[in-house]
């Protein structure tokens, strides 16, 4: 039967790919107000895909932000229920001129599909949809109960789903969640993610003089909003990359010995990571922690963008009145998001240079999450994943955030199978984002097998 | 005769104002390539105004950049020659939404004329043109020889005039230059500027990873170009505003006792300067130097603009690959521009954080200038200025740069009468730039009187 399922997937590769491409053509950029209509189209496309797959009770749920899409298939009494999550929204594509093919013109090259959202997350959660479609087509029924909850605000803080989950505990009741929104450790290395960093995202604004001033006439005596922001931000980390916000490391714990062992067993080349992924002259970060620890198990402070003063071509000698920066803190397990938020705000207040006023606006906040690798669904998923990819599944962490995993844990009391089907060089949030075509097809097979084995094991 | 001249000016106020307004309507922004045609129109308007005033040999001189405008009137043998300088180019008007009336729609309000370039420098050098026009209309001749050299690149480094002056020493031969491109010390306080700071303007680019990276997946190990630039720039000054670039203060000398006395005699209120001009919560700058010293006699380091990473509305969690900043160093007399440039480049190189490459592009460089207050032309100008404004003329300095004054000194061997007719709150380089209408008319009278008295005294 596994073979029939795999054959069906192989036989329908082209259609499965074309349907994903049509999805990727919709520029559903959640942060850009001018793409509101595209967001609606992407939600409708998601609902339509679920209906065509055979899912029932398909619903587009209006929210104060972007709509949620729900669907279920509940005809396997006595069997467990899997809640599949994904997001149909994508990051902005800029800088546009660095894309080889258009971000919303999905293009195959070298075994990959290039498009914004190919891996993050349209291509990945579409494997769940296609696994359901395949199982229903081949068997006429599913081996367990399945619910889908897909959102359109993952890239902008996910406010609507964060409100929806605790208000719909019964509707969303399940034994485990399935999320494909992370990456495999490496190509051909099936891996389940059992730890995710949290995220606090903030915007800082600095206001100095009441207007831009001539730097000749006032330079030496008037505060400069850009320089004040630079001075402030420079104090957030020392030269070794150690965060200087007081109390920030109070609750940070080292990885467990089991985690350490597991991570050390993974193939990792710092030279390759530097050359192929980062592409700079050197890596940075805290001494005494290896790279995997730094990106999986250490908090970070990053400046994502800064703007202020005259930045067009040419020269203008102003003392800028105003400057803004977007920053984030990544959190690790045991760190309390509220405590970190407060510490950060206090830090900004205390380190704002004289003559300048600063304001901080927190736009997103979610704690880190860890999942118990001994849960039956996790063990079954690991087994299925390993069988399809023909290598033992590794347990890894991710430095990124999937805030919903924390919500499922807190409000539904369920763990999440984080079955990452992306690859580390997929270029999420960068130009030329891609998704491996092999991982797409093999991902569909893996999800189908997980459903079958989890349904069979837990009868 | 002075009375006749003044009466003529009074009788032609409206026309003199309308002709200035027409000039100000031309958006001759020298830094913006899309305004190239407006630059040509402003040069033509300048030439036309000189012709109508009665100047001869009017010439629009093509350069590799924006054209120069030359004119002369040389029919006073045995009398001194004054070389009048000005610039018809203006700063960009942004931020546009802060202008009460359009930057290129000159508008009278409360005795001022509001427009980009009203004070810097169209309105100011137009007083020279109108003084010549008046004297020729009233007397049929000028009391001395006059040359005009007007440029269109003052706001972008003035490369063309810098090349033109040393190549045209004979043509430009004169006894003194007249430049109205600075401000009076205060409204009603006639003042001649005898010191100007120099300027080194530079663009710094920082390159980190080869592309923008996802801060979740790489944060903690990958260099951040924006943060590296922040770290670098933050090292350029300490918390007291003292520049940390090694050697920068080596040749800096304190003001002379005469300068100190003169400056201390000027009315100055730190509270008013803070509240009315700067408009921030506190002043900044080096301890141990009063405000006038800080802006007139101390070098500065300023960041004029910074850009990098994601700065649009919303949130994007990138580690930026690239960041740029525009910075300047203001120089004071005795500082060697070449030595400072080298020290700055060395500082950037030595303080670039690891994992990041930086490049520095110097886009302008001019030393500070000081003028001998005992030169006959300076003394005569001070006398005329004081008579028209009915208060003794003070000798002041300016923190700004008028690079041409250094060129006239070096290549023509002549001092410059820096007869500032602007006011300190004119908002040069800011939104709502203005020029006092009274200073416009009284300025024309002052220039006419200077020409007459200098012509008479130096026969």
C-alpha cells in the first residue's frame, strides 16, 4: 500500500508541481498593505486546494488581520488527530534586482523551484495537502483524523492565529500538530526539530533636533539623531558579540548533554558554512560556543535595518533630526519573553544619549519552544522520515521562530512534529529563495507515510 | 549720491523681489541628476540677470559638471577690482512634507521669503547683481571694477570651479573677493566672517554576508553589515563628543585672544540657541569649550545619513549584507586636510569589525580658511555694513565651509569679504529655508555702499 501511494505521487508529479507554481505566483506579502488583495487570493487558493484534496468543512475565517483557513477530515474514530499548520503569506522579495528569475515567477533550475515562498512556507505545507489528496485518492479514506489551520500573518507576528487558537480549543483539539516550516539539517539528512528560538521584534525611533540642521552651523553643539541611535545600538553587544543588556543571560541554560552529543554527531564544516552559506570573510559570535550552539541555543541581538538622514545619491551636510532602526532579540528555552522585553526597554532608556529622545515599539514577542523527542508521534514521524530518506532521522534545533508551536503547546497541550523539508541554503527571506523539487515530492511521501504509520501504531 | 542709490533701490523693491522669485522657482538641485535641465536654466537665468544689470562679457562656461557663469565690468582704471562669487545651485528639499509652502514656490510670510535657495545662496548673491544694476542705473558707471564668477556645484563639492580658478588666474585677477554665503551673527548685527571651517565628506560602505540572511537561522554566527557599520561609527566619538580618530586634534589651535574677546562680546543665550534653533532637549559637544567655540573653532565628526537592511513598514528578520553611511569631518585652521583624510581612512580600516569589508570614498575635501581683518577691503566693508545697519560690524567665524574662499586665497592670492546676509535661523539645508526681505533690500544697499566707499578710498 505504501508502494501504491508512492506510485500515485510519482504519477502526479507534474500536476502537483503546477498547482504549487500557481500558488507561488500570488505575491501574498503580508507586511505590505498594497498586497491585501493578493493575501485574499492566497487564502482562497489554499481553501480551494484543501477542497480539491478531499478535506471537508473548508472555511475561510475573517480576522482583524489576514484570514485563516480551516479544514478537517474526521472519519477515523478511535484514531489520533493530526493538526496540520502552515502559512500562505511570504516575506517581501526586496532587493528585487538580485533575483535571477522573478520572485513571483516560479522557475525550475538545477532540481530546484525558485520563488518567494517556495520553501517558506507554501511549498512545505503544500506537501501536507498533497499527502491528504494522495491518501484519499488511493485509499478512499485517511488512516487518522486530520485538521488544517493555515494562517496569513506568520511573517508579521501572527496576531490573528495567536488570538484564534485559545478561543477555539475544542475545534482544534488534536493529539499532535504537524508543521513543515523549518529546514532539514542538510540535503539527504532527515531531521526533526525539537527546539526553536523565540523572537522579540522592536522598532526604535530617535528624535534629536526639531528639524534637520546644517552641520557646518550646528556641528559640535547639536545632537545628531542618527549618531545617537548608533551610539545606543553599539552598546547592545561587545566586540565578541556578547549581549550587554543587563540580565539577558540570567535564565539561559546550556544545551543538555543529549543535545550536545546529537549536535556533535552531525556533519558540520565551519569552512563550508562560511563560504557557501554566509559568504563573508569570517564568522562572528560568542567565543566558547560552537556555531550550532550559537545559532540554536544562544540568544541574539540583531539590527535588521536602520534609516536616517540623507541617503540619496550625492552629498548633503545635515545633522539628522530623526532616525529609526528595526531590531530583534532571539530567545532560547527558559528565557522569559516579558522579562527580556522589559530589560530591553530599560536598556534603551538608560543608554539614550543626551539631547535625544527614543521610543521603543515591540511588534512581536514569542518565547522559545522545546519538544519531547520521546512522544509517540515524534518517534513515528522520525521513523517515517528516516525510511523515506533512507537515513536515520536526527534531532536538531532551529534558531528561527515558529511562534505557533508555542501556542499549540500552551493552549492545546500538544507537541508539534517539526518536519522541516527545506534545506539550509534555501535562501529564506533572501533573494532567490528556492525549494528542492526532490524534497517536495519526497516530502509528500514522508507525510503520507507518517499519517499511515501513526494511524496504524496508535489504533 | 548714497541717498539717490538707496532711493532707487527702494523704488524698485517689487521688481527686484519678483526677479529673485523667478530665480527661486528653478529647482536647481545640483546633487540630483534628474535636475540637470533646471541647472542649465538657473545658469541661463544668472547670465541673463547679469546682462540686464549692465555687466559685460557675460559667459556661460561649460564644465565637466554644471556650468559656471562669468561676467565683468572693467571701466574704472586705477580703481580696485572686486570678484563677486555666488552659487545658483541648491540643496535637495527633502523631507518635502515638512515645508509649509512648496520649496520652489517662493512665498512671503512675516517679512521673509520662503524657498529652497532663498538664503543659500540665490537670494544672497543676487544682492551683488542688484547693487551693480542700481549703481549703473543711477550713475551710469561703477566706482570700481567688478567681476562675477557664479558656480552651480557648491552643494556637491564644487569640482569645476576648483579646477577653473587656478587655470584662469589672469582672467580672475582682482584685489578682493566678495562672497555672501554665510549668516549675520544675529538679526540687526552686521558681521563679517573671518574664519571658515573646512570639510571632508566621505561615503562608507560595509559589506558582510554575500546576501541578506535569515536572522533566525544565522543569527549568532554571521556578521551583520549594518551592525558592523554601527560599531565602527560609534568608535569615532566618545560620550563627550570628543573625536577618537588618532591624531585628529594634533594641529588644532585655540582661538586667538582677540577672537575670544570678540566672540565673548557677542550676545549669545545658550537657552535660546537650544530652544529656538536646535529644538532638542539638550546641547551636546566637547566639555571645556563654549558653544561658539564648538561650532566655529573645533573639528567635528558627523554622520549625515545611514541606510541598510529592511526599513520599509512592517517586520523583516534579515541579517543585512550591506550598509552605507555618509559622514563628514569639519576642519579648523592649521589642520591639514590630507593628514586628516589619511587618519580617517586608517581609522576605518583598523576599526572595521571582523567578517565585514569596508570601503571609503572621499567626495569632497577643503581646508579651513581665515582672513586678515586688517585688510583695507575688509575694513571698508565692515564700515559700510555698519553704516547701513546702524551698528558696529562684528568679526565672527562660521562653522560651515565656503571652499571657494580657500581657492581664492591659494590661487589668486586675495582675501575674501564674507559679507553674510543670512540669519542663523534661515534653515539652510532644512525644510522652510527663508531669507529676510529686509536683509535682501538692505543687503543690496550695503554692497552698493561697499563698492562706492572701497572705490573712493582706494583711488
